[in-house]
């Protein structure tokens, strides 16, 4: 790091000047270049607050994780994809960083030493920010990872060593247990969001079909109307079993997805093995997850089959489609 002091009146820090030390050896006539990375440190990030008087000094912390610095000779065309992939030692891609700076010259972004987050229920709109922040993936284990810069058809790679905070007294087996449990919880969140997306999709299809039938026929056959209404009621019942309805007053207890999120957060926030009670709760949630997700897709398939058979019986077009459950 480059630290500049100004005789007690101020201080300025440039985090990680590794790139400056190797820049003279880089061929800057190339279209791009990924510069070497210094080791990154895994450490606990639980927030603490210490009172030091009525006006304590506060400054911005350096980004957590691995600082990735890369060079672009010219800003790439907007149609050219620019992204960074993080690969495990076994070659599997565990993270993609896509919204990268694309400025001429040196650019920098931080990898937070985490896997991909769970698949979302829906894609966030531009500028939308969740009250609790964006969902996170589990932290990686200490080891050597490959960082790959991709600019269109071209690639550049470097490695980064992820090291454990040496002040922590935690065994490799404890870290592995927390890592594996957090990954399974991440996948459970993905599966539950997939199930919620399937429910949302069938609900939208059923409402659209109701509207189309009213427009086309004035009044749909009673048994078709009942089947569509029963489908919508079933969707709402299943949804309430998976996630709390945030549109209502607070007072409804947490549902399955809320419990999974909470347990993931509790295990993820410290670099230590899950407690016996957390593991017991995890096994309970696993069993409930398998039962509930299976119930969602089975119920949706049955409802869609009933509606589609009735539409065919009355010579009406359209129908309900249900996606396949994810294969984790």
C-alpha cells in the first residue's frame, strides 16, 4: 500500500500498488492485460462500534477481498462482453463479475471471496436496492484460485492466494463444515426461489387466461372458471408456505425461505464450525425443503393438467405451462 501523510493534518492511502510494481514490464500495446494480484485475506467482518468521544474519526475501509486490477488500451465496444471469472483449483467457475469498469487505462474491482449468490426469484430492476442488501454467496475456503479476465474472444489469467486470518484459531475441518453447509443452504435458497418463480408464472398465466377467455367468449364455461380460480387459490396457499407475505402487516411468522436465509446468515457471518443446534436445524430445514418443493411442482402440474384438459374439452385455446424443478 502507498501511504502519504501530510504533517498530521491528513492521510491518503492507495490500497495495493502491486500493479505499479509490475507495470513497467507490461506491453501496453496489447488490447488488455490482467495484472498480478497480491494475496487476499479471509477474516470475520462482523460490525463493531467503539465510542471514542463525540467526534471520532471515520474513514473508508479498503475493499474486502481480492483487488483485481486490469488494463484496457481502449474502452471496448458496448457489444463486447467484459467479465471476470473466478475458478476453483479444480477448474470450476464459482463466480462471474460482469458489471465491470470499462475505462481506458487501469481499472479495478474487488472480488469479495464469495461464490455466486442464490438464484433470485426475479431479476432486480435497474437501480433497485433491497433493504437488507443483495443476497450473498458463501465464502470460499483458503487456497489458490484462478482469476480470468475475458474481453470478447480474448482471455488473460492470473492466480490469487486466499489466506486465512492468522489470528483466527479454527481448523480446516471446521471451515470445511461451515463451507459445505453454507453451499447447501445457498442451493436451497435457489431452489425455493425457483419454486416461487414457478408459482408466480402459473399465477400470471392463469390470470391472463381468465382475461383472454372473458374477451373471446364473454363468459367461459363454469368448470373452466372454477378450475382457474382453484389454481389461483392453490398458488397463494403454496406461496404462503414458502415465504412471508411482506405486503401485509408484520406479525406473520417466518416461513421456510426466511428460516433458510436466517440460518445461512448465522453460519456465514463467522469463520467457525456450525454449532450442533445449527446443524440440527439445518437437517430439519433440508427435510422440509424437499417436501415443500416437491409439493409445489406436483400441485402445479396437477392444476395445469386439469385446466388444460378442460380447455381441450371445450375446444378453447391456450393452457398453463409448468417448468421443471431444478436439478441441484
